[in-house]
């Protein structure tokens, strides 16, 4: 870490103190030093341009250094950033210092600051901030990579769209080469967005997990259940005997999904689902997965528009 690369914001209601600190840090090799004369002004500045280190006076009107520190930590959480915080204070008792560290302060300097000590402590806070921000960037990068590569939905534990499409393609291949039939159904939760808006994401996730559990109770281990979209599940069954490819299998699922309310942390919530299905036999015109899903989804939309309560076929 190079001192010249650190961005520093000095916050003090005493203008002469800000100027003294700015000049002292400049002499020690810190070139990016800005000053503001109030905590509210500092927060406005930080919302627009996060910095590596904030050096703030503990005692200021309107908002003191501790409250400023709390608000900076809130901003850091929102912006996925870490700011090194150093307080200037006349307090040196253990109780006050412990309180400061508990509020998220990284270091403190007792007034009046010595130029060499000031530069050293700013450097230390900057080093911590740099390491924390490097770690945040690495974590975000890994998270995005994981989301891209992961084929399992984290809420339901079911296969996501890509994995679902690949398995459905295997079912169709078996149907056209060996005979039998592939049944493909899409279950849509028509009011899940309303649930999320009313009760929050946590409750929405609880309902999605419960729905996946109910679906899986009605399918065989070799059948396919996938979380295709935010409000849709895809269910597919391959049967080598065409007599077993029946709509009633999916009717049971739809009935179980709709008949009972779902227990959540916000109480019991009733939701409504619609379902449509398509069946492909060996002698049917060969379809790819996308065509089959498109046809099934068109049936689903028609069912929703007409208010049809049964499985659309």
C-alpha cells in the first residue's frame, strides 16, 4: 500500500484543526486529503465518494464522532465497502475507548496529535481498509462465479433452469428412441410476488421451499423437478408405458399445492398455483426442449387468463 494512493477525509468543526491535519498529512506524503466541517456533510460526501480512511473529531455539534462512526458502518454495509475510522479525542479513559471500538472505530489519537504518530495511525487504518476491501472484492467475485456455475437453487434445493433443461432433453431423447411418453408440466405461483411485497423475501423463500417439498412428495426418484423461474417449477416424467402418462398425476400435485395454507414466520398464508402439461410420444413430431416448454407455457398462460382451476392440457 502506497501512502499517495490512500484517500482520506478529515471531519472537524474547527477549521483551523482541519487545516493543521491536512498540512501535516501532506508533509508525510498523503496527497489525497479532503476536509469537511460537520458530520452530516461528511456523510453526504461519503455517499457520493467512499474513501479509505475517515479521521473525525469525537466531540462535534449536531452529530459526534461515535454517531458518525455508526452511520459510516451502515453506509459500508450498503455499499459493500470498508472505511478505516480514526477518532481524534481528548478522552483517554478505558471506558470511553472501549465504547469507541465497540461502535466500529478502528483507532484513536489523543489530542493534540503528533505529526509522526498521526501519519502512522492513518497508515495503519488505511492498511486495514485496503485488506478488507480486497477481501470484499474477492468474495463478490467468487459469489458471482458460484451463482454462474451452480446448477442448484439455494432456496428449494432443486435443479435450476440449465440443469432442468438438460435432463428434460434426456427424457425426450429416450422417448423418441425407445418409445413411451414424456410428460412436461409447468406449475406457476400466480401470487408469489404479492406475497413477497406484503411479507418480505424471507417469507417468500419459506413458501417456495414448502412448495418444492409438496411437489417432491408426489414424484418418483427418477422424475424431474426443477425451479425453472422465480415463480415457476418444471416437472417432467418419462414413462416407457404410455398408459402411465396421465394427467391425473399432475392433478394430485396441483390439488395438494393449493388446498392447504403454508406455515411461515408471518403465520399461515394461502397461495394459488396454476398448472399446464404437455405429453410427447415416440410417433409425435420430434420437438426440442425449448419448443416443448414454450408450448406448455402458452397453455399455462391461457389457463391463468381464463381462471381455469384444473391442469391445462
